[in-house]
C-alpha cells in the first residue's frame, strides 16, 4: 500500500509505508538540549527522589536517586516557586491568591523539583546547572497538563498535594455526573471503559493501555472528547502512532501526546496531518525537530492552514525575515495559538511604544508574546524605570536579552536586584549584561561574587557569570597576578 511518509531527514515525501517500530525508543538527536554552563562547586549535597509518574497522584511511583548540591536545591526551589506563582497569575489568580498557594504548597514544590530532576537527569549526572529559562521551559508544560486535567481546581491540586483535591476538600460539592444514561458523553465513557459481557474492552483501548496509558486517562479523554470512544484502531490510532514513531517520538512519549490532543487520532494523515506538516515546512519549520515540536505542542498539527498563514503574514508584516519565521515556529510552536488581532498586535503595539524592536524580540524570544501586557510586560517595564533605568536603556537590555520580560518580579528580578545593589556595581553593568537575571542567585551569582571578593579583584558581570568554572578560575588568577604587579 502506498501512503505518505516522513523521510529520515524529517522532510515529507511519497514512499511505501514501512513500519519501523524497532526505532520507537530512539531519541531524535537533533532535539538534544543545548548544554548549559557548569554549575558552581558546592560541598553540601542532598539525595532527591524523583517521581516518574505523569499523574502526581498515581499510586506506587518509581523513583531514582540523584545527588544535588544543597545550595542548588534551595535555588531551584525558589525558581520553581517563581514559575508556579507567575503561571497561576497568568491563569487569572490574584497576587494574594498565588502567594497563598505558594505558602501552602511545600510538597507540591518538592514534586516540581523532582519532575525537574527526572526530566533532566543526564544534566545533573554531569554536573550542569539549568538556567532560569530552562527551568521554566521544563515546568510550564507540566503545569499546563495539570491545568488541562484539573481545570479550575488547579489551586486545590497545588495546595492539597499529594492528596487529590476531592479528598482534601470533602466539604465541597462532588463533581456533577451525567444523570442520563443515554447521553452522548455517558455512552462514550461506558464504551471506552466498561468491559463488554465477555469481559473485553474495545481494541483501541487495549492498544492504548499496552502503549502506556491508563484507564483513568482514557476516561478523562473521552469525557472531554466523546468521539474518541469510537475511533477505529487500524484506520485512526495505529497510523498516527506509526507516524509519530517514524518522526522519532519515543514510544513512552506517545501517551502524553494523545492525552494532550486526542483530536490528532481523528484527523486524516493523507488529507490533513501530512499536508499541514508540509505547509509548515514550506514556511521554514525544521523537519528534523518534529518529534520535539509535537511533544511540546501537539495541537500545532490541528490548526488550519489558514490560521498558519495568518500568523506567517503577520510576522512578515512586522519585519521578521522569512528565514526567522520557521525558527520561531520550531522553537515556540505555541505562538500559532495566539490570536493575531487580540494578542499579537496589542503586544507589539505596546512594545513599539517603549522603543522595543518587535521583529527582533519575537525572533529571539517568541514566548514573550504569550504574556499579558497589563499583568506582565507593563509591571516589568515599571520595575526597571522606577529603579532609574531610562526607557532607552530598557530597550537595549531587552534587545540583548529577550527573555528579560519572562521573569517573575517577586521570584527573580526583585531578589537579584537587591543583591546587585550590595555588590557596588554601577547600574550600567546590567545594561551591558542583562543576562545577569538569567543565572541562579544562590547557586551561581552569590558564590561567584563571594569568590571574587575574597580574591580581592573586580570582574565585569560578563566575566563573573558567563564563563565555565575552569575559565572563571583562570580569569581570577590573571586578575590577581595583575593586581600583584605581574609577579
């Protein structure tokens, strides 16, 4: 049988369909994370357990242990708190509600750190510190999955962890259940989760269970999307799974993709999915990165080509070069979900009004355009302006470090600014090197500064923070030698 297939290089071409399930566990080498700077050597260490289950309430989790320096663990907890606080505010919670949730969520914060260690186990084994941005990029998708699963109970999930909110809040009314046994949703859930008189579940449900999903996840999918109960295994689900495997998606990641976007199973490969992928590749998306892109945002493949074209046209309109558009879609596929008129244009208008080069910023840090102008962008601009930075200096800082707008005020910018004031550096140092705010305060900035101060020399912020530990020692030695008159 002839059918469209993805080539080994990620491009789309016409070839006989050949199953390669023996490659299911192979990671796409192009999706490997970019190395980060080596972390500061610390004496204290703590053994942490990481929960591998996707569902934080799943019984009997598997664990692995990894040694993490205590100071780094403390810093990561603060970063995780800041990520959670910012996320809750973006979902509409007030600062007071978000603060209360953080204060009551010690066990959930521990769980986030465990997730972080589980996802980046290889990084910790070789002693590499994650940046603030990498921590956020690791935790936000997980918080998104919890929000999708628990909806407006997310605050309760955070505060009651590890108990499900239904057990933690017995006084509240139970969730409404369908009372009509003949309702569409009720029939769909029963079809997918209740064995037939012979004790068997539908073939596609058995297949998904074998793939690694559990019945509770399948029930949840069916409640959200009743058509899922009637999908044909051979015509709908297996072709999608085979496509994902061909793209290099690890078999273990496929249940997460289907759980996030079950609609993918109902879309025709030949008529929709593959043409959409070809359309995106024609606009520059990196075909070798499909496994990583789809795992990060599976909904991308369910958007119409009209929606994609509207985004591409808008990016061209604001001056983004054609070559950069594909890179934006590859790095931040979520941008396709932003409304051009309701989200992108108002954000660009505000950024333009304070002198920010919008085309440059969206090319380097597209996730900025997912932030609220009122709740995120304006408060951060005000933070710097109130501390004596000019609007022109702020524009220079954002031009040099696009991620600046994505940091939280309370968990990142505020504490790091207060420490900066104690160092005696002039404010201009931050204009030259705004990347300062991307380094861990406890695990990088404070230890490096203390070592420098003890050596009795002075380095610019770039030299202090951006080099590896080995290079940092060499720079200090050279400075000390010069201070001693070259002897």
